[in-house]
C-alpha cells in the first residue's frame, strides 16, 4: 500500500517537534524514575538476562528498547520516533473516522500538549502502548466484518496482545474495547459478527499477554489490582487539572457541550474514554497520574471535533480558543522537567560510582542496580571503597522501599525509593565502609545507585 505524501510530512513535522523537545529538555546524563528499571532491563536483555520482571511490566518494551540501550541519547531519540509515528496514526485515525479538518485540529492539540512533549523522550511504556493500540484500531477499521479472514483475525489478535504486553495496567483495554464496540454497533446482525471478532481477537490477545506473567510471575499484576493503598490513586486524581492543563480541560468541556457529532464513530470515541477510565479507576488500585496519558490522544480528537464544529460556524472563535491553548501550553512547558527526584546517573561530575556489594540476602557478590530483593524482607548491602580525595557527600538512589545508611559503622541518615538522598559527609582520604539496610514491603525492592562525591 502506497503511503500518502501528507502522512510522511506529518511524521517529519512531528519528529522535528519531538526531537527539539528532546534536545532542549531531556536529561542525557541520567535516567529518571521508572526509566531506570526499563533501561537496565534492556541492557541485561542484550546479555541474555531477563531480570526483575516479576515485579515490573512485561518484557516487550525493554526488548524493543534493548538495541538502543547502550546510548541514553539514542534511546530517547528512539522514543521520539515512536511518538511521531503515534501522532501520525492519530491523524490518520481522526481523518478516517471524521474529517481532515478534525484530524488537523486534533494533531495540533496533541503535538502542543506538554505531557506529550515530555513523554516523547521518556523511556516509559505509554507511547509503545498507544502506538500498538492505534495500529489495532486502524487495522480493525480496515477489516470487512462480513468477509473477515482467519489470518486477519489472528493478526488482529496478535497486535492486540502486543499492545497488552507493553504495560500491565493495559489489562483493562479488552473490556473497554469490547463494551464500547458492542454499544456502538447498530444492527443485530452487525452485533453478532462484531461479538465473534471481538471475542476471538481478545482471546488471542489475552493468551499472548498471559504467556509472560505465567513465566515471570503475577506479582505486579496482582499488586496493581489488589493493593489496598489508595495514596497514589488520590494523588493522581488530585493532579488531573495540572496534568491535562486547565485550558485543555476547558476546550474539552466546550467541545462536549457545543461540538456534538451525530455519528457512530463519535459515540464510540466518547464511550471508549469513559469506559476505559471507569474500568481503570474501579479495578486498578495502584497507579500513577501518567496512566491517564492513554486517554490524551482520544481527548485530543474530541477537542478536534469540537473546534471543527465551532470553526464551521465562527472561524475566529475557534482560532482564538486554539491560540489560548497554545499560549497556555507554551507557558506550561517548564513542567517538562521530570517530577521524579530519583535518578540513576551515568555521568555525574566529581562523583564515583560504587558498584560491587555484598548482601546477607545473596550468597554472591552483587552489582548494583539490583532490584531482586524479596517482598517483606530486610537486606543489608555493604561495600568497602578507597578514596584519594576528601568526600563531601554521598548520593543514594532507589533505596527501595526504605533504608538506613551507615558509613564506617555510623548511621548517617535515611533513604527511600521516591527521591534520591544526598547526605553531607566529611570523609578524608583512605579506606571506608558503606552499608545500607533496606526494608522492602512489596513489589520491586533493592538498591539502585551509591555515589561518593567531592
């Protein structure tokens, strides 16, 4: 199939925008937050080692990332490419389902949103998940239900399964698509054939998805569903206005009020977002605010529909509303700086990386980062090091969950998994001992990085 020239242009424009965001704001000397887990899993995969997956998302994203894991800048640019592809597929989907004008407005909103710009260089699972979801939706759209072939059903199921394999929280996607598609089907004949296609592809996709946890364990999936801690849920809900931006939410409300579109496709879009959010908020207890990112491209299309309706009646009003959002988005660009204060530094001036440790939880010497500490355990991590110069501080990152820090058998402070601890010390040249006693409650646990800094 010949790729239309306009799609190539959209991809190139999107890629330029995302690479500029990448160059201007991304951190090329350190991974941040959950990026560290994925980056080192990808590095280990290149060596034939599959580590820590019992407590993190499935292996698909680290496998995809692994060829680029030897270079952090290259890995971030690779995510920019995936995001540009996602933006292009968003345009194609909006154009096919609605109109070219809707697609243009939707694309502008999506490309300008600060969270999209930030995600375009973040080594996280949201963009690969969205890319595969759009591939699924576009291929589903191409299939003629009355004459669908077995190979098409199999391929659709595999795409569906790959989307699920990018992140465990995506387990709500099959139910959301199933309910939404059935609700959007018009005739009883169409419903019967739609049910068959959805059930078949869902079963294939879920079987593919379940292969991984059957090998690596169901800890993370069970934790996300059954963990009673609502701290992160409440924090995510409270962060909705700042995460999406008030101007974006204002455009969304205006679009829902004045931009209603009488079509099955519009009904599908609205209901998909509502049902996806309802299922996620009902069944996923442990999630971060970025989980809402999955809805952002679909909300952008809803806004694109609303702006198109307004534009067709009063062009200047639509242009003013779009300009207000673009200005607000530009003002909000400082939020591109990562909210996590937890880094793994690949290059930090005037600092030395302590790598080799012994632990009472392992019969072997360990090299950190190490995130295989068992649930509900207390482990010590100790090392001896020699310095030729005076040390002014020690930085501890990813002490998961909580740690007491000892230097030369003296307690010098605490560290935890949420933010790196910088502990001032006065350490003269010579040989010294470092020890961290880490308490891990559940999910992933261990020690990420210890730096001694002049």
